[in-house]
């Protein structure tokens, strides 16, 4: 049986490897070394910020076209669904159909783009950002409620 000290060393080594992989990816993609990670103060860098569920992902050459059912928009276009583009390569966001995300994108409504350098992340890992954005946008007393899968307009269109 391994001691707790051994597990601490193993865990620390695994974390260091994971963090170095993230740093290497950020460097490879040309992400700024000191980027702003505060949800509200980073907003001026983006054309839109919203929470949504991926309803479709389509590979188109070097790009990945993604359609999201929007739960809440803090900045940018207001629509039930939004389409955006990300790179299909290492510097793109690996969106998964059916998964929920907080998305930060650049561009106009008909040409939204996001990438690995943005603050885009899985909704489950974004509780702090959601709270900051909700308070900033006046939703403080109306917290984000994510609909259950199968209850949104995208699923109704597929039937």
C-alpha cells in the first residue's frame, strides 16, 4: 500500500505535467502570457459572452462550425441559437455536442469566432464567471438555470 506522502508526490507530478501541457498549448497558439481571466473585466476584449448548449458541430476544412442553444447572453447578439466558428486544430475549442459552455467570442453576429486563447470553458467549470457576469448584467437575483437536455428549441426542431 502506498503512503499518503507517495500519493502527494504522484499528484503533484501529475498536476505539473497537466499545467505544462496547458502552458505549451497557450504558447503554441500565441495566447498572451498575461491574459485577463476575470469574467467581467475581460468583456471589452470580446464581442459576445453567452452560456449555451452545443446542438451541432460540423467540421469544415480547417474550421469547426458550432451551433449553440443560448441560455443567457451577457454581451452581444440576443438569439435563441447562435452559430460560431473555431479552429478544428489544437488552437480551437473542442466543443462536444450536448455539452454546456460559457462562450466568449469575437466578430459580428453572423461571423462569431472563438479559440483556445479565449475564456470559453465548460459551464460546469464556470460558476465563478457566471456569478460575476450575472451580477454585472443585473441578473444577480435571477441565477442562470440550465434547461434539461431535450427541453430546448433545438430538440423540438429535430422531431
